[in-house]
């Protein structure tokens, strides 16, 4: 699968995913209460965002036909 996530989008996913993982750790430690979702669910979502940002590939973008990655020059 070719890259379909741009650099800025990838950076936002990595930062956002890290924030969600930190929130999951706080929920697991009972430091923060979240009305919807569990610590495991938040951790999975955060991890998916980090992996998508790191690989610059998004399955949902592919299904929807979205390509936000500019043509890379060799």
C-alpha cells in the first residue's frame, strides 16, 4: 500500500495518538475519569494513530480514495 498521509497530517496523528495513550494511562491509574470508553479502548485508538502517522498509511483514507501525500521526488 502506498503512502496516502501527508507529513503534517502524520505529525498531527503522532502527537494526538501520544496524547490519547497518555490519557489511557491516566484512566488506568484512576487519576482521570472518562465517561465513555475504557483505558484499553483509548490505548488501542492512540496506538493506531501513532502507527498510521509513523507509516504514513491510513486504511480509511484508502477506502475513501483520499490521498493527502504529495508526489515524492526521487
